[in-house]
């Protein structure tokens, strides 16, 4: 008994001494911090409010998480709000995506899209799958046919991790859509899933570079030799950073990435802000014809479109040179598109959103009689059914999305793609963080997401009175213009024909 009492008394004494010691250490630490803060010359707040000024940085950092989880309303956040993200998460998990009680969407703001329901929609068993579209028909030896409505937009291996590329490639195969390589070249991980692939030729020509940084026809032929590579896309610009190239620092250029991109290990992977050989529309059409001749596959370009004058010049030139010179497709990217990293002023303020540029492109194609010849693909926040259905009403052939599949992979919008710290392993090369991204389960989520997205687009189309999604047209959607009143897309953007 007395030994237990003795032990208890020593334990209490030890605890008290430890406590006093720790308080002492803390006190000395705070004094040190106080002098460091007071004497440093970089941070005003810490100099004026030593020690407690540091809480500002902690709260500023934590605020992001508190806002996302506790304070932001369902329809409030940017770039994607909780309602939009949750729809993707549920679709990806293939769980019930219905909502209860009533809509939380405010239908009054200008720009709100509403679909025009039919009094007599087709019966469920009269609903039909999307009509196939043929790209490059009659203009190359290997035209590409696809009925996919939604595809995976370009994200290079380098910007996203190996498990992310693998899960996307397997997921795309299961969903029956294509995957764009992004500008970082073609890796074995893109090929592993066996999905259709669109090879992107970025300004750095990664994967198809000759020794001077130009286009290597030999390498291009090699890429085209893969059966699954169906089309080639020359990247002029990307919504988040038009007119800006990019750089993957040498430290991230591993042996594997160097091989894929055609660089030396440790060499900075620099994408110039423009293709050196493209100074005008003549050059662009020459390059399209050259790539198509070498690859025998459909070739188009991706761009942010803000100027009608540019389209006028380009389409006039195509009509002068003949349909052989035309791109087989154009991908129009929205100014609010995503990226791994971009200057804020370009991300926020440069280029037009597809709400404006898609109608502009379709109308110009019609005006110049090129709508049949040149297929249209559109990307930019098309992650939920409504946006895709709007784009189909507007007249697009295909839609692509990058951040939709990222959410399906588990992205939580931590906004850290430009660091190596992505907590979900998607945009990081940190092997520990990549462990969370399990390819076997995430590929199913990518496939579920694309399939459920297409399923719900079909529901919208049927509700509008058409059997197939690609039968939607401008009479099927209305947009709120002012005072809660709406107009059909047909009224806002009357169809234009050549004559
Ligand atoms: C991490 C990341 C990497 C990207 N890399 C490329 C790229 O290599 N080439 C390209 O043309 N676009 C790239 N993009 C842009 C997307 O392909 C797409 O055009 C844009 O994000 C709009 O689609 P979204 O709103 O569905 O994300 C990237 C986007 C993200 C988020």
C-alpha cells in the first residue's frame, strides 16, 4: 500500500516538475519569438504585434478549409461550388444523384439557363443513344468516328501524376470516350487503358520534338502508328493562360518524363508562348496540312476564341485554299478553364468564356459554309449535365472536361495544383501522396462519372422532346436576360447560313 502511495507521490512530483519545465520552455520560446518578430524587417504585422501577429497567417491558411466545409453555401464557391462538385462525386460513385424537397438554385440571375420542356416527350423506350460523329471524313485516310458526348480534356503527364493518368486512361476506355494527352507527350500510362487518344502538339512539341525544338515528322509518324491515337490537336492556346507558355522545372524532369518529352534529364521543360513556326493563319493551315499528311489522321487545333475578326480571316482563307486546308475540328476553350499554374491576370481577365465564344464560333462556321467540314469540341466548366446540354443546344459536336474527371478521381479543390502538395495525389509527384489514389477504384469512378453525365444529358434531351442528345437545338434552352425574363437561344443567337 505504502509503495503505491510512494509511486503516486513521485508521479505527481514528476508531473508538476515537468509541467513547470514545459511552461518555462514555452515562456523562453515566446520571448525568443517576440524578439525575432520585433527585430525582423519583412512582415509589418509581426513587427507591430509580435507573437500574436503570427496567428493571422495560421487563420488565413485555415480559413480556406473552414469556409469550404462550414461557412460556404452550396452554390457559393469558385471555381466550382459544392452543389456542382457533389453532383460529380455522386455520379462517380454511381450512387443516387437525386435531390430532395426542392431546388436550391436561384433562377433569377442573368445568364441562368433553363431548358424548354416538351408537352409530349418521347417515352423512355423511345430514347436513343447519341448519334455518332465522323471527324475528317473524306480528308484523311483514317477518319475518326465517335458517339461520345463528353471526353477527357488535355492534362499532361507531368502536370498530373502517373496513377491519375492511368486511372483516366482505363476509365475513358470503360466509358467509351477519348482522352487528350495534353502537351506533355504520350506515355505508356496513356496507352495502358486502351482508350481512344487525341495527341496534343503543344508549343514545346513534347514527344514530337526534333533536336532544334521543331516538329519531327519521324516522331509524329511513330505516334500516329499507335492504333489508339485517333486525332492530333495543335494547341494554340488554353483558356486559363492564353498567350503564355509553361515550364516544368528541371527538378521534376525525371528520366521517365525526359524520355517521353524528348528532353535531357534535369532540363527545364519549357513551352514557348507560341509555336515558333506559326505567325499567321497561313502558317496554321500549313501546319495542320503537314500533320495530317504525315499522320493520315484528323488534325485540328485548340484555342481560346475572343475575336470575330480572327475567325473571319481564318475561314475566308480556308475557303480560298479549299476544304483540304481546313482543320478537321476546332476545340474552343473557355477563359475560365483550369490549369496546373498560370498568372492570375491571365486566368482571371484574358479571353472570353465559352458562353460567348461557342455561339460565335458556330455562327461563323455557318456563315462561311464550313459547319459540316469542321467539327466542334468545347471545354470550360462543363462538369455537370446542364452545361453540356447547353453546349449541345448551341450546336457543339463534342464536349471535353478536365476538372470533372479530376473530381471523379477524388480532387477536393484544394487549389494546390501548382505545388507538389496535392492532397489527393492527382497533381503531385510525391509518392506518399499518390498512394491515396488507387487506380483500380478510381478508374471505375471516372467511367461512372462520364456514363452518368451522358445518361442525365439524355434525360434532359428527352424532356425537351428529342430522342437523342445531339438533336437538341437553340429552341430548347432559354437564358434569363433581365428582370427574371428569359429568351430562347434561338432568339439570342439566330441561326446564320451562308446565303
Ligand atoms: C491540371 C491541369 C492540366 C492541364 N493541362 C493542359 C494541357 O497540357 N494542355 C491543354 O491544352 N490544356 C490543359 N489544361 C486545360 C484543360 O484541358 C481544359 O481545357 C480546361 O481545364 C477547361 O476544362 P474544365 O473546365 O473542364 O477543366 C489543363 C487543366 C488542368 C486542370
